[in-house]
C-alpha cells in the first residue's frame, strides 16, 4: 500500500532521479516535473500528497508555483516543501509567507528530508480529518482511536449522538445557520465532558448531525442526560421568535406547500465494554446506532401516548 504520492518539481535530473528512486523505495508513488508549468498541470489532474518544490526553475520560479497552488481552492492544502540552494533568511521567510510548510537547503540530508516529508503528510492528513466547523476529528481518526481502545483493557462507553431535524432546520435557515449549530454542538459537548467526563474522553464528529463521545466516565448516563438537558435548554436560540413560540418550523414541501417539523432534539445511543466484547469497529457503531433508534422509537411512542391521554 502506497504511503502517498509525492510530486518532485526539480529541473536537475540527478537530484530529481535520486529523490524518485529513494522515495519510491520508501513506499511512495513519485512523479517528477522539471518545470513549474508541468507541475501545475500534473497537480490539477491528480492531487499529490506532498510537493517537493525547487525555487529555481526554467520557466517560472517556485514562489510563483506555490502562489498559484495556494490561491486555487483544490490545491490550497497540499503540503509544500521548498528545496533550494538559497540559504538567505529573507528567501525562507518569503517562501513561508506564501504558505510553504517547510524549507530544505541544498545540499541536504536525505534522511532528514524523509522525516520532514513524513511529518508534513501526517499533519496534512490530520487537518483533513478534522471538521473545520466543530474542530473535532472525523471518521478515520475516530476509527483509529477505537482500534487503539479495542487493544487495551480499559473500560469505556461509546455514545452515538444525533441532532434530530437538523436537515429541515438547515433547509429553512440556510447553511450558515447550520454551521453555527455545529459549532454550538461542539462547544456544548466540550463543556459537558469537561464537567462530567474524564481527561481521556474522546470527542468526534463523523457527519453533519452526528457526534460521538467515547467516555471513560464511571457514570456515562449522567453525562448523556446532562448533554440532552443542556441542548434542550439552549437550542431554541437558533430559531426565530415565531418558531420558538409555536414549537415547530414550516418546511417547503413541493406541491403540498409546507409541512410542520418539530424543533431539533438530541437522540443518543450507547454501548459499553462493561456489557459487550467487540470484534470490530463496525459492531460498535451499529450497536450504538441501534440503541439510539430504539430509544427514539420509545420516546416517540411515549409522546404519542401522552397526546392520546390529553385528547381524552
């Protein structure tokens, strides 16, 4: 399995060939571009994991290549390591100001360059697996953490959290309001875990309306109940006065005009190593989701029974 794709932008054949041979042997896929224009073309066709970029190129300098990459949406976050004979402080500052991730001066130690490449790719992957709105880890990082926990003897509880009616809310109020709700959820979860969790508790954000807490607390139920309580007490601030008062929103519904949708609530499900032994990650997430759906169905049935009693 490849460790990633490296694009070497270097017009000196001996250097580029040496880098190609070395990093290929290290398990990377390596492409070489002797000119800046060719590098930009290759990058647009297939995004590399990292670019090793010489500053002195035949057609355009590395600064211009870096500037073009950093101002283009699709290539903005590709790690760039400048490789150059220049050793002036001003040249390094210029490269870093353009958004380069690192700077290596020729002649260089290939082992040091390898470590810089590994670190830059790892940092970029970490950023790519962090939700920019909640600042929480997403799917792959959550899976990695679960794998680590499954190899340990520690007791923990996996809490699956879903914001119900989030999509209708976003449809009515727009994506900016949706992003604000995600930031609110992240803040709320952090506050509750700081209050009732442990320093080792792990928080994740697999999707828009889905959040995860992996807690080592002795009383995870108290933590979950507190989260649901605080959400109910504060979520109405995200609605207009009219919607807060009537307790629902009107969602466009094609030919029917509009339909009523209740305000957002939290649905939660849990599964714990105190009662289960897990063989794989999928089993954990499926059992927690099943528990969440069962609780939702029970709450819906209870609410229906209450409304029937009131109607009598």
